């Protein structure tokens, strides 16, 4: 069993736009409706999609082809307004990306987030709110459960 390290908690967390999560994910699973929204913005990605389980497709990533850098060197999503449900649900909750590296577990989970969810009621609440917002978006775009 893995020991869970104590990690600093930021009550007002926001994405640090460091980009590790987008560079390391192997694929992003989404509905065909989400894919169509992405392709309307980025038709060059047509060949990066593969079939996944019935009713879903996946965008081949690592690094995510939707990731870019702004003039200040921060990671930006080029399709942020129509980003997929999986991306809307994600948050690592690192208060300082410079001093805490992104840690991905063997199943692709973000250990930075998992550890904080176990440690902090505030993080659990913030994460639950983020999930509810993402779920409302997803139901409008073809996710059924």
C-alpha cells in the first residue's frame, strides 16, 4: 500500500497552466458529438481519432495536440471553450506547479489530486463542484450516464 504524502492545500485553487497533465495523457475519450465540436475548430485532427468502446472515440494524445503555449510560456488549450468532458473534469489541485511535479499513477490517475481529496474536505467540495459543472456540460453533449 502506498503512503499518502501530506501535500499543501490551496483553498482557492486554480490551474497553474503548467501543462504536464496534457503532455502526459495517452488519449482523451469522448463522444462523437464532442469530437465534432473539436473538429469544427481543428479539422487537422481528423486522423488523430480512433474508435473506443461503443459510442465513444478517443483522441490520441501524448502530448495532447490541443495544447499550445501563450507568449508567457503558459500552457493553453486551443479549444478551451469546447474542451471535452474528460478535460473539464480534470484538476490536479497543485497550488504551485513549480515546486510540486505532476505525478501520474499506474492507472493514469493524478496522484496530486487523489492525495488532496483524501486529505482535505475543502478539496473534496471543490472537486465535487467541478464534477457537477462538467456533468451538466456532458449531458448536453451526448454523455448518457
